[in-house]
C-alpha cells in the first residue's frame, strides 16, 4: 500500500513533467528558502487586496488598520504590545496610533497598571464599528484561501504556524552571520 500523497506528488494537476518547470514549481520545490517563499507569497496575495481596499475605502494605511485590528482583539493593549505582535517598528505604530486618536478611532490614552510609559489603548465606538464593518472581508478571504484544506489539515497548519510564531523572538531582528560575507555595494558597482 502506497503512503499518503503529498502536494508535490499531486503536482496540482498542472505540471507537465516533460517541460521545464514553471516559476511556481521552482519556487515551491527547488527553493533554498521554501517556508518563507510560501509564507510571503500567501501573505502578499491576502494582504495586498485587503489593505488596498482599507486605504481606498476608509483612508487608513496598513499600520493604522493593524493597530485598530489589534486593539479589537486585545483592548487595553499598549503600542509596544502591538509592535511586538505585528512586526511594525514602534515609531511607525506611534504615528499610526496618533492618527487613529485624531480620527476618533482610539480613546484618549490612560496609564496602564504597573507601567511607567506603557499606556493602555482602547478603541472608541467609532473604531469598534469600523472593525466590525471590515472584519467580514478579512474572514471571507481567509476562508477562500483555506478551502483546499480539510478542517484537520487547517488545525495542523495553525498549530505548526503558531509554534513558529511563538519561537520568533529567538531569531527576529537579527541578521545571520552569513551576511558578513556579503560584498558591499560599493564594490559591486553600478549598472551600465
């Protein structure tokens, strides 16, 4: 009895083995960074249309909406909490939060218990209403993205991705030692 078929074995029914592999095939199966390709590819396909829609429809830039979305999930969080869980730099989020305050999406800041500079942020009714109005589009596109997976496969994917996310502080923000071997651009020269 043959073992379970993998996505590579299935070839998605689109690849003719006689022909040169197409770009997607190469990026999926011949890539020295297979995980990050998959992660970035899916994130771009998901994020680009949604954040373009948010900006065009509501006038919010991505960091502003990320701050709003984060507070909808964990009201009373600080700018630092949002920065640490979104990957955006603190100064970018500081500007985003200031704009959300000016727009009336976030209530006035209050000192968080136990923190010197840490301030608890809260969505206003206007901010909550915007989140409630926009959330279904994010959920619908995620659901469409995951339609090829069974519920069990989704759960396994979520658990594995969560493990990588929780481990991120161990490597995030640090370039690997191999970057020291790079040729400085001053030695590469300009295109002619």
